[in-house]
C-alpha cells in the first residue's frame, strides 16, 4: 500500500495504474535519475506515458480492434 502522504495528487491516476506498477516505476526511474523519485513523480510519468500511447495508438486505447 502506498504511503498516504504520497498519494495526494491533483487528480486520480488512470484505473490501469496499480500500486504494483507505481512501485516498479519508482524502482526503474529512480535508477535512471540517480535519485529516489516520489510516488507522485511515478504517477506523473505513468500518466504521461499513457497519454502518449493513447495518442499514438488511439484504436488500442479505446479497445477497438485494428482492421488491418
């Protein structure tokens, strides 16, 4: 479970962002940045990456199948 003080963000993360995914993101990106990133930073990273994915693959994001 995430620490309550670190879960206060302006808006809720997308439904697909789980505690486990946030923890993995903190581990991976902390290594990349050379410092410990916060839970809020991890949620921001995941949200931005999710938006980028939705922009690049709108059919996948809406659940529609690619017709070819």
